[in-house]
C-alpha cells in the first residue's frame, strides 16, 4: 500500500514500486519497527530531494533525476542491502540477530546520509571540491565535497539513528547505524571519485553520468571503471555502511 501511495505521488516508477514492495516485505519480516524505519527513511529522502528541486536543476544544468521517480535499480541500489539484512535477521536468533540488524540499519543510514549530502550539497554548497581532481568541480559531480554536503551527511545518518532509537532499536544499534551511515557516505564519495565511470557528451561538450545525455546523444566513457554507474556505487556504499556498522558492534 505504501508503494502504491509512493507511485501515486510519483516518488517511484512502476518497477520502483514493485522493488519497494519486496524491500518493504523484507523489512516487515524483521519487525514493524524495521518497516517504520524504512518508511521514515524513504519519506525524508523523497522530501529532501524535492526540496528546492528547481534550484538544484539550475545548479547542475539538468533535470535532477534524483528528484524524480525512482526506478527498480535505484530502489535496490539504496534498499537492497537493507532488505537482505532484515530478511537474514528475521531468520536468525541470538547474537547474530543483533549483528544482522546493525548491518541492515548501517546500510540504510548510509543511503540516507548520501541522499542528504547530495541534496543539501547541490542546493546550498555552491561549487564543491572534487577529491580526485583537487579542484572545484560542477555541483552534483560524484566524488565531490562541500561543507553543506558534509552537514547533510551528518543529518541523514542522524535521522536514521534517531528514528531507530525512537522505534526501540536501542542506543547501541542506533549508534552503530550513525557511524556506519557516515562511513558508507564517505565510501560513496571515495568510490564515486576514483572508481565510478565518467562519461562525456560530445554534442554538448560536457561531463555527465548518463549513458544517453539529456540532449538524446549517446555519451562515451572517459575515465573510471566502465559500467560502474551511480547505482552500483550506491550499492557498494550501502554494503560498506552495513559491514562497518556490524563490524564495530562485533
Ligand atoms: Zn548532450
């Protein structure tokens, strides 16, 4: 039902709604508090991506795809690791149960932290510093940092941690989620800077992350690892957030 509502308000595409139903089902298997945490994450990430959306379009010179409908790949890249952690936690008892919950919460906090960092960074951060180039790069470039982006990363991770605390996950798990979330966001920046493929549109002479540019021309790879797109980077970053969160708890 929540996926249907999200489809209605164009937060998800049809494939995204189907994927979100699977992720939501996995969350419910771990408990209603895990499902409520997922809804809080998703609602806040959607709202922050829509906040000042036209300003962000102007800052990045493109229609902000992140503010639009999320498709199945984006849903799984952001929520797939959380879903696996929740389903595994539901099937396990004892000490492994807590570890798997920390894994799930850390991955969700990483996704939240990255979303907030991107949205606040693009909306308020001006021209960020590319950590690979070590020069200023256009707003919205993967692997770039700004003060507002870092502030967003802190807020996004804290949001998941505080909601987890309010939902009864306990102080220890909430703390792990916060640390894992920030670590995952840092991993996202590093992977985005040094591993993610960089593409170029010859027609517009400008860098892009898209295979087909907004002008309709197919872009070419100019750096990074081919096929390492934003979705795969997000997947690896949420995995890193989950592993770090569980590893510290262990
Ligand atoms: Zn173009």
